[in-house]
C-alpha cells in the first residue's frame, strides 16, 4: 500500500498545481483585458483632446502605449513568479 500512496500524492499535487495555474491564467487574462481596455480609452481621449502639455503627440502616445503594455503584462508576470516560487519550494 505504501508504494502506491507516493505516486498518488504526487499526481494529486500535480493536478492541484495545474488547477491553480489555470485559475491564475484566467484571472490574469481578465486583469490584462481590463488594462488594455483602460489604455485604449486613454489613447482615445488623447487623440480627441490633443496632446498633453510639454509632450509631442508621438511622445504622449508612446508613453501611453508603454504604460498599457506594462499593465497588460504585469498580471501574467506576477503570477508566473508566484507559481515558479511555489514549485521551487515544493
């Protein structure tokens, strides 16, 4: 009975880790979509109201796109780091 318990618990832990990773992916996708939506709204406002003071139009749009890209990628990177640390600790 003992030899069968070890593979069973390892399989269970693997399935649990997979479920957690999938949940993180779903939540990260939702957060990323919200960040992209907010960024597109901000781009739309910039295009309709003109550039911000002190910035050229290209700089203003570039800064907004950089910010949007960072905010869209952050949910994935933070969850990936958490999962990597969790797997390393196990």
